[in-house]
C-alpha cells in the first residue's frame, strides 16, 4: 500500500510536493471509518482526491508517479544506455536550472522474508536525476519501528547496509554501474528471484497501476482483461449496473505485421516490440425489441463509432478498477470524472471507500467534480488541493492544512467560493468582445 509520495523540481513543481496516505490522528476514527485500513499499527487511507484549477498542476503531480515507475523499469534497458534521461525540470526559475529532479515513494508490501516474522514491511525508496546521470539513490526498510539502511548512492559511490547481501554481491560482480541506470533496477535485472528484498520493491512498483495517460479512446487494459472469463463477467456486470444497456462484448485481435509498417513507424519501434502489438476491434451487443417491448434478437454495434463517449470512458477505466479491487493494487487516474455522470463517478469512489474493498486497494485521482467534496464521502485528510503561484510553481496541500475547517463544514461550497484556494480567479469575460482596450 502507498504511504507517501513526494517529488521536487519536476514539471510545474519547483519545491517538494508531498501526498500522504497515512490517516491523521487528529480526525476521529469514527469519521468514515470504512475509508481507513489499520495494518501493522498504521492507519492508511483507501483513497485520496486531488482538486485544483485547470493548469494548476494536478496532472503533473500524477505524471510524476508514472515517471518514477517507468524509470525504475526502463533505466536498465539497453535502449537507454548512452541517452539523456527524459526528466522534465521546472523551467521557470534559474534556481532549478542545475538542480536534479527528486522522487521518493514510501510503501508497505507483503514480506517474503524469513526474517523478521512480519506479514508486511515498509520500504522508502527514492532517487535524484539530472539529464545525464543518476545523482543519488537510496533504499531504506523498516523491519521494526527503526528504519534500516539497505543502500545509499551518490553518483558512482554506493554504500551497502549489512542487511542487503544481494546488493553487496552485485557490487562485487559488476563494480561500476552505468551512470543512467538505477542500482535497484540493475540488481533485479541480474539476480532476479535470487534478490528477495529487491524483488519485493520491484513487485510493488510493478503492481502500481498508473493509467493517467489513458485517453478516452484507449481500451487496451479492459480489452485484455476480457480474455479472462471471470473478468469478462465482472466487466459486463459493471456495465449493466452502470445502465449502459450492453448485453455482451466481443473482442477481436489481429497481430500487427512489422514488415507492413511504414518506415516512419519502424524508426521509433524495434522489431522485437512488434511481437506484442495487436490491432483490437470491439463490438457490443444490444437487445432489439418487438412491438411488445420483448427482446427478439441481439444487434451488433461498432464500439468506437456507435457507442457514446461516456460508455467508452467507463469501459476504459472499469477494467483497471476491477483489477485493482480484486488484487489490492494502487490505482492512479487523472480526470477520472471526465465524461461520466456524477452518480457513476460517485459509485466508483464509494467502491474503494467501503467494506466491499476487501483487498485494501487504493485509488488516487484528480477531479473537478466538487460534488464529492462532502463530509459523507471524503474525510478531510483524503482531500488535496493543487494551486499555482504567479511565478508558475505548483504547490499541493491537504484540506487539513486549513486548521479551522470543521468536519461539518460545507467543503464543496467553501471550495468553489475560493476559501481554500486552488480555484481559477476569472476575469470579466464580457471584456473579451468589448471595443474598449
């Protein structure tokens, strides 16, 4: 489970920006108690919502999570060697020109170790990057209440803790590592299953489902899940509950032939990647009715051309949502409410913040729908706001930072009135068509 994520000098975030999924002790345990999980002495939130004006930095914060995950798995690949790191610094200040980007994740994961005899273990992992190298990297673990160093790295210098034998073996074997490769990723790549501590960390990041980049016409995740009979039944049931009037869905996959691709596409794609590329077509089946309103046959619709944008958006996200709930994963979604009816959006939020979330899945999402800013839907420590100052720098803060916010306050009304910031301050649009300068 995610406990904390922080980022600095990335996109619009100049200073350190932090989101915590640890429930605050200042809120009564009776307040929306089903939104909190108690594990290994830690109270953890099942969801967090991020609000803010357009261009305030909400998407940038969620993109930072995705960047961290992608770099962990990509830095060790051959195609990355000798290339600049594609991190995106804050561009609007001279102070950040030569400063690295920083990413850090604290999380709890299932232990596969014989020591200590604990079901869950807490890790803290992070790194700093500039365009040309990994400037720093660190991994700490909490076997007990005390944090233990597994390794720290400053450029080429790596110090290994006593508990991290797999790290010592790699240092003794390879010596100096590539300047753009993460040490953690290198251990996982070389030792695989023989690196249990590294394996727990890599497995957790592998299970982190970041779908912030999924557009409203990207259905690959859900379409892939439809190949499993159990998953297909759950997806169809969800579509029925959501009142989409879809009786069945068929998915047809056709492998893409690398040799038939244009030269332009081939430049950006290695031949071995084409082995897993498919063209996917989706058809939905709807009931056709007679004059007595009785179903008489099934009619096939082309999903892309004939279904509504709302149906397509719901189909795109319902697969990852069901997968996260079934497997207890962390799911990150940007603009989750776009093109969805408010009641449908609310249903998704309540799925995570309820007893139905038996596997302790977590949802982190950005939204503009202020209707869910309600004491009966979200706790104050589940609500985050993103604002941007006049110098272009974003900041993220919790509603709890406003000390005088009571649990019975009208969060939605106060937010829209600008009481908490993170709303656009609009000028007079009537002047747009005025002849006066």
